[in-house]
C-alpha cells in the first residue's frame, strides 16, 4: 500500500451505533488530519495530530472521538451520531503541520447516518 | 479571519477549450495559496502551490495559477482542457498551520 488509505470506504450506521473509521499513512509523515466534506460546503478541519499529540480540535462535538496511537495511524470513533453527520470523512497527512507543507489525502469514508 | 471564495460552483467547457477557475481570498496576513483537485471517488490531490517568489506558478497536468496580491486572487488556468480534467477543484489558503478551503468548482468537460 502507498499513500494514505482509509477503511471502510462506505459506512451506514444507525444513530445508536458505535463504529470507527481508520486511516493509515505510508509516507513517513508526522502530522495527520481529519476533515469533514459536506455537499456545497468548504472542507471542515476537525482534528490535527502532530507526533501523536492532538494540536487542534475545531469545536467538534464529543460524539466524534479521535485516536492517534502512532504517527502512521489515525482513528475516528463514532457514537450516537445525528443524520447531519452524514458526509465524506477525509484523512490527510503531511510531513509537518506548517502552513507551507503539502497535505496528502486519502480517498475518504462515505458515512450515512440513518 | 481568513476566507476563500470560489466564485463559480460549476464551469462547463468543451474539450480543447481554455478554462479559468476563479479564486479570491481575504486575509490580513501573508498566506500560502494552493489548488487541489478531487476526481470522483478519490481524495484531494495537490495541483500547485504558491509560497513565495514568482507569481506565476505551474502545476501538474498543464495547469497554472497566478497570484495577484493587489486583487487578492489566485485564479487557476489551463489553455486546453481534456475530458479527464473533469473533477472538483478546490482553492485553499494557509495563513498559519492549517488549510482553509473554498467551496469548490465543478469543472465539467464535454466532448
């Protein structure tokens, strides 16, 4: 595997379910990100991790819980979601979290909350 | 606060025609500027970026963009598009350590 991978690619869950999204980067990067992409809206940055430490939480509801066990893996744990949480969730990584650094994106997980 | 405006939500164009996708930003500080492309069922891929120096930036797949500080714009251009350029294009600015994206422009290339 190369680049940034995300599993699953599609997920349908009920409002009372608990599920997790997984992201893995094979680029040796030190920073990882979660974004939410909804139709007709700009990408929303959710969380940033640098060297496994969370450095940004963009006022994300607590029903989204990130976990970064090492610099290569990032999880997003989901519980008691709402229908408006349906979206494409994108993971990205970069060498560092500086503004000039290119971010590499995974293909995303399409989440539908029923 | 910084923001990005992509003035066109959709741009239809015929194959081999030129195209310009517009991007304006607002920021009280110096920024880095980016264009990303998203093909169907894929993540975003960097097309080009402006960090400093020459205001004309060349990217992959024949795209280029020009940074205009006085007009706070960073429009993306390609002199002759292909069917395979059909995708969503996102402009982004980075004033500090994170990217702020526009809402995207859907480029649809017709044969």
